[in-house]
C-alpha cells in the first residue's frame, strides 16, 4: 500500500510538472516591457535571475540585457560576469537531472547556453564598459571573446559560431588602443566569416598600413582595386586632426523557440518581425552642418540561432528517443504493481515531455555598425530607426552631445524593440 501511495504521488508530481509554464511564457511580460518600460522588465526578471537552479543562467542573460536597456550599465556588467561564470562551468549536469530529463523532458537539465550565446556575453558586456567610459575593461572583454573563439576553433566546433561582430568590435577596440597588429588580425578573422560586410575592404587595407604589413597592403589593394587610400591612413598630421564615431546598433528581436505542432518534444524557431530594419546617425557640428550615415548588417542572430538549432537536432532526437525508452521501462515497472497506475504513469510522463524552449531570448535579431571619421570637436548626435524602405519610424536616441577627440573613438550604442 505504501509503495502504491509513493507511485501515486510521483505521478501527481509528473502531471503537475507537465502543466508548468514554459520559459517563454515566464519571460513574456518582461520582454514586452523592454520597449517602453525597461525598469519594469528589470524588476520582473531580477528574482528569477537571483534564484539558484537549472534555469538561472538563461534568466541572468535576460536580466543583464534588461539592465543594459535601462541604462544600468554597472549592474548589467556584474550580471553578465555572473552569467559567464555559470556558462563556463564544465561538469554541470547532475546524474539526477539527466535521469529526470529522460523520464520527463530536456527542461530538467541545467541550461548551459549555445556556443554563440557564450561568445556574445562578452560582446554585450564590452558595450556596458564602453558606455561607462571604461575602455580598458572593454578590451578585457574583447580578449575574452577572442580566447573563446580560438577555443571553439581548436575544438573544431561549427564555423558558424565564429562571430564577425565579436571579431570586428575587437578589431575596432584594438585599433583605438593603438594595438595595430592585433587589430589587423581580427579584421582578417572578421573578413573570413563575413566577407560580405562592405566596410571590411577598406578596414583591411587601413589596418595593414597601420600594422606596417607591406605585403598585406599590396595583397588587399590587388583584391579591392576600387578602394581609395585616404590621406589619414598614411599621413600622421592629417590623422591627428581626426577622431571617429562608432555606432553599435542592436536591431529588433532574435527568433524565439516554440514547440513543433507535429512533434511537441522538439523546438522550432519562430522569427519575430521587426519594423525597424536599420539605424541612421545624424551628426551636427558646432557650425550647424549635419552629416548622416546608415548602419550596415554585420551579424544576424536570426541566421546563427537557426544553424545552432539544426546542429543540435540530432542530439535532441537521440535524447528524446532515449527518453521514450526510459519512460516505457519506468511505466512497465509501475504496471507490474498496478496496471492502472502504470498506464497513468506512461501517459503522464509523455505529457510532461515537451520541447525545451529556453534560450537567450532578449538578444537582437542582428548587430549593425556605422563608423564616421570626423574633425575634432563637439557634435550633436541623434539616431533614428528606419524601416525597410528607409522611412523614419522612431528616434532611438534623442539628441545628445558627444566629444570627438584626435585619434580616439567615441562609441554610441542603440537598441530597437520594434
């Protein structure tokens, strides 16, 4: 009788588990708050990010993103550092969690994040430090990114995990730090994975000149004969009169995981439509003269997330096939004691076996960049969001002032949620 009671209680737990909210429904209200009230999103996500458990990492990533959107950069940096420590833990899954994942669902194991997500932790955190004016800490994050990407190459992980945004941001920061050799190396790595990004052609020639790699200058000049060498690339006197504005634009929402209608045990990615497709920066100098430049796509999270899920699909299938076999064994053991309870256990465990919908769902759909060399001085900067046809949709950054200094870069970060 006691065993039957235990079995009944266990089945009840399974049934309750199958009715629990998914990660996507848990964060939906916070996500919707990010556009108009990021402080509310922060407060909604904070208790989930602070609660230790198998879901802590995914909530920490969303929490850190919300803090950044709210302009709370120091707190966001701390949250990203905590998330990085969790993501870097190796032997993370307990035996009991693995067993529960087979009996129930993939959601029962610790969330560790995809490789591309782990790389982006440092990329997003570098933005925090740039916003706080802590350039050296931003460079530390870039070096951490580079180490992770090199490790992924060494481990022969899929090439799509190599992040052109991370490489490019690192190159820009090294260039600003006068570390021209490392800047050139990262520009070449960015070109390897994103040769379609138009500014890289000029970047490669300029970086090779700065790194004094004459053979590489000739190589890229032959490959890109249409690129004109600008005076400031070679003439220090001209360069000493110029600085640069760099816009980092986080556009829209990345795709979200949902259950496949035909196979609820497996996730699929559903694109989230974006009205704002690019950003336009307006820069007005002290004379009232205005220059404008549009952002260019360097990294599509939407594309990478799809490739990451496809790459993981064979593992998911093997795991769920094993899970079905485990459920059959457990249900049979119960059935030997009580036929009705055994049948109920089989039904309940399969009801609980649903797709794992956890992901860093507050990531943008894409990362875009815009760069503009400018004479030194003060500028009023305004960033607006444009639709697919170049129509103004919203102001992403209200007019504010920046100071452009000789041979230095000033960074502007914008995020759209439309």
